[in-house]
């Protein structure tokens, strides 16, 4: 035990103080449907979900309330390692019939982001207000997921930047008003429909008063995570297995700044993808890779101190591309990754 402690201490000194900073890691999980085999791309089987929740208990993971995680990030405090936050998007009825009994068995807190229009219009496959209020009385947290569940990154034709911002804001405020009317308070957090965001969307969310917004970018959370918080999707055939569940919990955050390009809606060719590593000595730079949805994983062709870049000579065809940077942590050997989203104008 003493030898192990001394070895870790020696490694920390060798890597510098930065290696000891931010080793904490919390993962926000995102689910949609439970036991709905007719929707294979968004479903997790009840058997798989039960195995995952048992695995958290058996491996001493902490399950945090969403609000606690957001408070820690707002205070720039360390988030706990070996911790998860459970979130569920849309508010399908299988949350009530399938997921809640399992979560209640373990006493796990969780948040449901409500698609307000579907509940307001009483769509058959969604929760009723009666079920929502029953769950809320038992301690379940409900937050916003917009009113109409639009693809907010799809700017309607003919709108200027200000018109586009107004269109986004109108839908988000309508969704907040519905939840306030039925639940007696305005939601503090927003799950972005389809995980889509750009600088115009995030600015509107801040101005409306959302304390944090949640994407569908893979990745974990550290004290260096910003306003847009990543979540690991657990769904479909491969991504709802226990093997995938364990793999995403083994990853950690890779803190970066000065991303290029930023998340503003873009036109034309992007000449390079870059980011500055906040703690470059923490990582084995030989393992650095940059990912772009249309280009796949590639080795960066420019590493200048903490600045890492990949040159690009191709026009991006997709409406939406995810960009990521990844490396191996020298001390823990965990894969560290950070994603961000690029959307065409």
C-alpha cells in the first residue's frame, strides 16, 4: 500500500501539478425509451437497463441529482469521480411503466426532460400530467426540452440572424411556460432537441435564463466543462449493452479552450480544426487524434505546445458535423475526449 502511494505521488510530481488537476470524472447518461422494442434506435431493453443500474450499485458509483452537478460546475468545484447523472429525454410513457420502478428500487435520482407539446396535446405514447405529478411528488425532477421539439439548428428559410434568434426563443419560452403552468415553476435546465446547438441557440438559452443546457455530444464532465454539458447516449442495439455502458464510464474529459472553428453557424470551407489543451503534460501526445464526422479519426498535423490542429482541404457536405479531440491520460491510462458541434448556416 505504501509503495503504491509513493509511486502515485512520484508520478504526479513527474507530470507536474496539472496532472493532479481535474482527474475527477462524472458521466451524464441520456436515455429515451424503455422496453419499446418497436423503436430499436432509441430504446433500451428493460433487462439491459436493470443490469446497468445494478452494475452502478455493485461497482460503488454515486448517482447524483442533476442540480447538484450543475451547482458544482457553476462554482468551478471538482466533480466526483465514479459518478453518474441519469437523464431521460422526451417523456415517453415507458419512463413511468418501465424505468421508474427500476430506478425507485435503487433509490436513484433522475431527471426527465419533457417535450412540452407532446404532453400538452396528450399524445398517446407520452406521459400524462397526472403521471408526471405523481412522479414529481415522489422526488423525480422534470426539466425543459422545448415546446415543439424542432431541429433548432435548421434555420427556416429567409430568416436573418435576429429572426432566427426570435424563432428559437419563441419556442423555448413557450415550452417553459407550459411547464410552469402545470408544475408551478419554470425549468432551470434544457436538453437540446436532437442535441443540436450553435452560438445563436446557446445565446438564446442564456438570455432566457437556463442555467445549463445538455447536448448529445459523447463525453464526460469535469470542473472544466462549460455551459453546454455532454451526455452519453444509451440506446439502440450496440449502445445499450452493458459492455458499451462500461466503456463510456471508463472515459474521462479532455479539457480544451480556443476551439477552431467555434460553434457559430458556418458557410464555406473550414480550413483547419484546432483546440488548445488546458493540461498538455497530462496526456501522451503520441495518442492524440482529431475526429470530424465526415473525415473520421486522424492524427493532427500540427502540434505547437498545447495547440493541436488538423488541416482540412475538403468541403463538408453534412448539415451537422461533430468534432472531437482525444488522447490517453498518462497516469490513469483512460481515454480522454472532448466533442463540439458544427452546423451549417
